[in-house]
């Protein structure tokens, strides 16, 4: 099981099967999913399949996905994770999704700031973020976090 990572207002924890309804609230919102690689999730069956995929990818070491949970309310408001590790396992992609109702409050910055020390701890030296060219809000966010543009959609951050 993934470690729980604590921030000031939120924490990151392992995604569990009982998260299906809360995750559907995030992944089922067209505004939240506008630039996501996945389509809008329309029912719990789709969410359950995603949860099975998350569990399989974690078991194989291919992907680590956390739920973003507000400490005060215990409300799941998004996800973030490390994916697509290179062969040396010192570089990977970071992916994150935050419910639209929580945008603009510094919560994703806190989640990423909570995740990055763990990435360093497991030997990640470089994080990549693949961001749609039209997602200007996310592009600005990652630049503000110190990521640099590389190509059209790829941003990177050195952790060493």
C-alpha cells in the first residue's frame, strides 16, 4: 500500500474501492475532465473499472495513484500520481486531477508539494507533465511550480 503523505490542509492516501462514488464526483464532472486524457465517467461501473486498473498498475509498479483528501472534512477532491517510469526508474510523469470546485485555492500546489519529496525519496530525478496546449490554466500552474516547457505539451522539473 502507498504511504499516506500529509500536507497542511490535505493529505494524499491510497485509493480504495469505497472511493468509487467520491471519484465519480470528480471524474464525472465535464468541467474537471475538459482536458483530461480520459472521457467523462458516466457511472459507477466505469469508476470501478478504473479502480481495478489503478490497483493492477500499482501491483505491477507501473503507476502510483493517490486520492487527494481534505483534512478538515475528509472529502476526496481529486487524485495525483506518478506514472510511466523510465527503465532506470529515475524519471516519470506526474498526473493530477482536482475537482473544479476546488480550483484556485492552492490545493493542487499543496498536493504537488506533498508528492515531490516522496518522488525524490524513491529516486525520481526528473518529473514530466504532459499538458494539453489549450489547458492554459494547467500550463501556467506547472510553470509556476518550476517546470520548464519541453516541446509542445511536455513540461519537466529536475528534482536533484
